[in-house]
C-alpha cells in the first residue's frame, strides 16, 4: 500500500533545462534544414516546446519568463516567414 502513497517532488529547473536543450537542438536542425516544409514543422514543434517551458516557469522553474516569451515570439516570426515561403 505504501508504494503508491509516496509523492515525488518534481525538480522543475532540471526538467526546464532538459526541455531548453531539446529546443536548441531542434533550432540547429531547423537552421540546417533545406526543405522548407520540414523546417516549418520543426518550428511548429519549437513553438510548442516554448509553451511547455513557459508552463514550467509558471509551475516554479526559476527562469525569466519574459526572456522566454521573447524567444517564443522570435520563433513565431520565423515560423510565419517560413509559412509564407511555403505558400508561394
């Protein structure tokens, strides 16, 4: 019975750092990608990952929310630019 009753504390800072590392890897991959359809998909994922980072900050990760909101906005602008290229 005691097996399920133990609550584990989540280290939001550690989870945040791992997520941020994955975002940086995705951005490097997107920057090196020549196919703009794939690049668009990668940026959609990057934006979703930034949403997750901001959620982690809201839950207690000790990082500057405004800074990561700004990075997310930059990713959104890049995504929109890529979308426009793909529509042409």
